[in-house]
């Protein structure tokens, strides 16, 4: 198979990123791998879709570090590719980090739709990603599974919400990721709430979320594949992310640390509660963030920490992911375009 990985840009990639791990595993399994960025697509006058793709030499790489070093080297050649020849396109970009180049934010979604029309399996489904491009998508999950949330730009609304929750709330931007612009309001910081609202509100709508006390222990990043928990022999692709002592953000690159975690009845019930929506939307690979019995985030674009989950569990979770992708390609061949992309994505 030819598998294309769509990313924001090469400069912000890292050898430990989930995308690198998946692309390396694909190459280990004998698949041809290439990378695409927002500037690379070409829709030609004859309505054919192609791209300037970065192809890695097809060989056995000893590890993800060697694979990534080759990706960044002159050995990685930029070559034109007809998108109709691509078997699978994995959309692994984070639209929120392209805020300074807004034209790039929806490129993966737009050209992902065009690729799907030409028979490419696009993961996750681009139509559904278009609806999930900001955190409002989160509100479409059952209310029982998520913390009580208010979305507004009005200061008075936020202050009333804070009062209703004894002054303990989380404020964050409607658009964004990675813990950027996240503030906790409590009795010690309520005097700064005006500055927090102003800082977040200058970029758009504000999410006010009821603080879940269990967050003191950190949150759980839990991977779901085809709507179900990703696991190998009873070991789940999950970890607990614990914030540093002086920061509420548990995101690993924001200073949080990763710890092994036991997935129990509560986490499995939360995952099952949101499964129907993920399946209906063709969300193949998703990372959910759980605190107590609530989900705080549903990352459908570029869920990270797969490598850390694998190390903590002592298994390689990239293997079942690639096996699932290969199975989808086999189904697509057997059924000759019987299924649309949204359904095929989670078969």
C-alpha cells in the first residue's frame, strides 16, 4: 500500500510523535510512505488531484529515530503523486496551530474530501473532521459523559457560571489545543478572572467548564480505535497525565508527566457512552481525556502519546492500528467502493 501522512509541517514534527511511530510501523510492514503538508496539493484542469509528496526510501529502518532522521534528510525526495494512487491518507495535522496561517487550517479537510471522492481511504473521515474543527464538537456527546460547560464571550455569563460552581471553573478558548490558554479559577485566583477572560476572549469564544475535583490526580489519555478501546491482550493504550505542581495543564509538552494507569469500569463506561457518536462520524483513531467519570477533551485530529502508552504497557500499539488500516484496504478492494468513506473508516 501507499500511505500518505498529512501534517502541519516538517519543522514541528518530532521522532517521538504518534505520526512518526505510525509511519515507521507502516514502513516496517512493507508499505510505501510519504508525507504531505498544506502547501502540497494540486487540483488540475482535468479534475485530477495530485500532490508534491515527500517519499522516504523504502527500506527497513531500525527504529523511529532513524526513520525520522531520514525524513528530515536529503534522502527524502519530493516527488509528484497522483492521489488516486494513494491507498490511505491519514490526516494527522492540528488545525489550531495554523492560526497564523488560517488558509492552512482546513486544507486537510478540503483535499481529504477530494481524495475520498477518488477512492482514497481518508482517516479520520474529513467530513466529520470539518464539524470537529473547534471544541463545539465536544458538546455533541452525551451530557452525562462531559463536565458542565458554558460557551460565551460575555463576562457576566462567565462570572455567573463561576458563582454557580462555588468559584471553581476552568476557562479555555473554543479553538486551540495542547493546553494553550487554559486557566483555573478558584478562590485564590478569582480576583484575576477579568484578566483571564480578556486574555482568552481576544481570540474568540470562551469555554467555561465546571472543575472536576478528580483532576487533582491528573487526567487519563485513552485511545479508541474504530470506536472501541485500543488494547493488546488486555493492556489498554492509556496513561495518566499529571500536571506539574505549579501548572494545571497535564499535557505532556506543557510540563505534565506520564504515568501508567489501570483502566477500569468507569473509563470503559465513558468510552462506551461516546462510542456511537465516534462510529457514526467515521472517527477511526481518537484520543479522549478522562477525569473521573467525565471526558474533558475528544482529540479527533492528532491524538498524541501513543509511544508513551506503548512503553508503559510494554507492547506496541502501532501494530493493531496498522493491522486495522490494512483490513480496511482489503475491504475496500473486496467490495469495490460499496462503502462510503465515513463507514469504511470504522469497519
